[in-house]
C-alpha cells in the first residue's frame, strides 16, 4: 500500500467536498489506512475495469461502494485525457459520492486528479460510501485511484443486493439533460444524472443492484439521424459485449477494446432501445422491418451472454411509433428460437404537463413515473 509520503501532494492540495484541505498523516499513524479499489476492498458498481491498481469507470452509474467504521474517509479520483483538455465543460465526467445515501460530492473531473474528504466525523461512526459516475461513457471516463480512511478496522466491500438488473438503453437511460429542464438547451455532462433516470430509480425501488449499458444517440439498427441516413456505427449491439465505448481512455486503453466477462449474471435484462432508430425508420415499413430484424439478432446476443435471465423489451417514453416493431421482434425471436422468456412492455409517452428537459428529453418527473410503471411491471410479471 502507498504511504502518505507517496500521496501527500494529492491529499494535501486537492479540494475536498467540505472545502477544507485534507490533512497529511505520518506512516506510523495506525489509524490512517490506504487502499486500492480491488474487489477485496470495494463492491464494484456496474461494468468496471480494475487495472494498474485503479478501478476505471465508463458507463453511467459505474463506481464502487465500501463500508468502514472510523472518523474520516478520503477518495482520490483521476480523469482521463478529456479531463486534461481546457474549456471542455460539455464533456467532463460528472461524479457523485454518497455517504449513508446522502450525496456529499457532486463534481466534474476538470483536472487530472482530485481528492475529496467525504466523511469527517468527531466520533467513530459506521458509514457506507458509494462513488458513482453520473455522466455517460461516450464523453469521458474516470478511475477510482485510492481510498484512505481513519479507522482501526479499515474498509470492506459494501453488501451486494440479492438481485441484479441490467439496463440496456440510450440517452433516456443515461439521464440526459435531467438537470436542465429547458427543452431548447443541448447536451452537457454537467446536466446528466443517471440517478434521476427511470432505470436507476427502478433498481432502487426494487432494492436491486444495477448495471447500465447505455449511450446517448445509439440504437439497434441506426443511431440518431437528422438527415434520414442510416447511422450503423452508433448501435448498442457493437458494444454490448464490451466494457463500453468512450472518447476517453483507461490510461491508453479504449473501453471498447476490453471484453466484458458477464461473470455476475443479471436476474433481469431490461432493453429500452428504438428511440434513436425511429429517427431513421420514421413511417417507412421496410425500415421498420429492418429494425425488427436487427432487434431479433440483438436478442440472440443478449440471450447468449445471459442464458437464464428474463428479457423485458421496452419503448415509448420519447415516442412509441416503433413499439409495434419491438413486439414483432419479440414474437419473431420467440418463434425462431423457442425462447419464451422474452416479453415486451410499452412505456407511456412523456406529457407536456411534466415538462421537457434538454433536447426534449424526459424530466425527473417523467422518469419518476416511468420507474413506477416499470417497477410494477417487474413485480407483477416476475413476482419480485
């Protein structure tokens, strides 16, 4: 483990969430312990990658959680090359840190490295700390570099929940613009918050762990297009077997170069794709049929990677024109494969009365309604 000498600059100079400078410690201070975020120390959240003693996070909602009993906790986060680029506010990764479910840090990685004092206490207390990447993968990544605590017993991984839901989606799942309820405004990672989106809310409601596989603008057959041309490079099936996609890198490694191991199998896969495909398909019957065919092939991939999990295919929050094609895809897939553990559910289309977020995306109110709808469907359909 690194001692205070090795990290003194980061610990003493970096800004903490309390606005105080983190104090230095000496090597013989038995209460001061440092940890790298290995699985022996933390519970990974979502698809993360442990390399060079750091836990890299790309997708929305990724991070780590740990529990400790003590008087202080410090978290050191590093950014990727995007964080080193000046005047790049729209793309800096947004992160949050929670202590006992209270958000104590909400910040963007606009520097190569930051250290946050997240838990200063006068008396010894037990605390659970969660580090969550709020923004999506495409724009930037971060890594959890080090955890330091004042504690006699050190840290241990937070308790995982009995069930895991994998959410596969696009900007809606990412929480695009949810903190900017002005429809005419455009994308910024600063206003993106996965914890306010329907998927994260559903997992919380059902007391389940989650994993997000979501990229804004992406689809099954085509990504978003404003000129009617197919965008085949912006599709989730390309990256579903991977750790993610990003313009940032894990050190020198692209997330798309790393295969995901699917070691912890989900208890349910929820797919919410088709909103961006609709910009390409419109009312064209042949394009809608092509979308359904591509959806069938994607279902085969999802089933290959998750042999036992039920798959629930959803659509509708930002428009439901392609929902009949989703139903057609589920029916065609079941007929071809005999797999009856796949079903479909239509979300209600967002309402003007609930407002619109940036680029006409769902508001927190709309996400709340969608989460309630989805959670009830899961309870009813699967007996959770």
